[in-house]
C-alpha cells in the first residue's frame, strides 16, 4: 500500500507550508490534484492520512481531491487528447510516438486554515 508513504509525504509538505509564526494552526482542508495513472486508491489515501495526521495541525482535515485525466500529445502531428482506454496511439495520424502531459501528478494545490 503505497498510499501510506504518499500520505506521510503530503503531511510533511503541508506541515512545512504552515507559517511558523502561527500559534496552534488548524488545517481544515488539503486540496490535491492526483493523476489517474498515479494508482492512488482514494479510500486508502484518506484512511492513511487520518491515521498519520493524528495529533498534528492536520488532524481531521478533509482531503479534497481533483482527479486529473491522462492527456498526451503526439510528437509527430502535435495533436493533444485525453486517453480513456489502453490505446496510446494518436487518433489523428495513428503514430505511437506520444508524450504524456498529465495523469501522473500527485500535488497539493492549497491548504485551508481555520480562522
């Protein structure tokens, strides 16, 4: 279950993002972008995050996840499209020389602190 390691990294990054001068900070929401090819199971990530964030400013924070589709660009004709199946060949020119643009990311876009 790689979600445990990912949850740990998210917590470390979020903790480092909280201004040091804040007294008793409380994170309400962590906004994430996760690519569909990142192989993240949302329920597992949430479960791991809940366990690891105990007794931190992130305890009880909600994970708001935006799932990012897989998009690619054909190196030959520059056509870009969203991949929805196992085929990565260009639907425009049928070339298989493509570059993945999105779909693997795991990133924190923002965190929301309580007032």
